[in-house]
């Protein structure tokens, strides 16, 4: 793995407000923010202004945030996942296979428009993992 595990917080339309709040609280910076409308990915126009992905950093504190798509709901327990940036296709495949065994695949392991292999898996204990391998 390239980095320590990263908390990924999910919101219902107020991710931008939340990341600005954390910016003020922790006196850090928003280092990246992309809306669904800016992404090269087909989404309904109603979500164009929602945050697809954002990153916040203050010293060693690093979190990522996004909004859910319309029609998806936020509940305590599915509003946070643990994101891992992996070092190889073999590593992401191995962890995907192991975590999904007796778990639930939320997003199949696949190539993405952001140049990575990605999967989202809920393990058998209910913990949600975002697995990402950025291709060189």
C-alpha cells in the first residue's frame, strides 16, 4: 500500500459545505474538488453541482469527501468508507477477492475514467473499503 488508510466521508448534497467546515475547523486546505458536472462520466444534470470527489489536507490529517448520486441514501454506517491506494493490479485484485469473500460488492473491480482500477466492497463485518490503483 502506498499510504495509510484514508477516511472517505459521504454526504447527501452538502459535501461542499462540510469540506469548507472542516477547512475552518482544522485550518487546512481543500487540495482538490470536482463536481459530477465536471467529470467525464455520464450523470443526470440535477447532480452537476454535487461534489463527486474532494480532498482536504492539514499536516498529517487527510480526508476525502463526496456527495451521493440522486436516489441513493445516506445512513449512519454507509456515510464513511476507508480508502486504500494500492501499488499494483495484483495487490488490488488480491484485496478485492479477500474483502468481497462473504461480503458485498458495491462496485465491481473495474477500469475508471480517472485512470485507475477501482472497486468498492463491504466486508463481512459491514466495513466499506474503497480500493484504488492508479495506473502509471
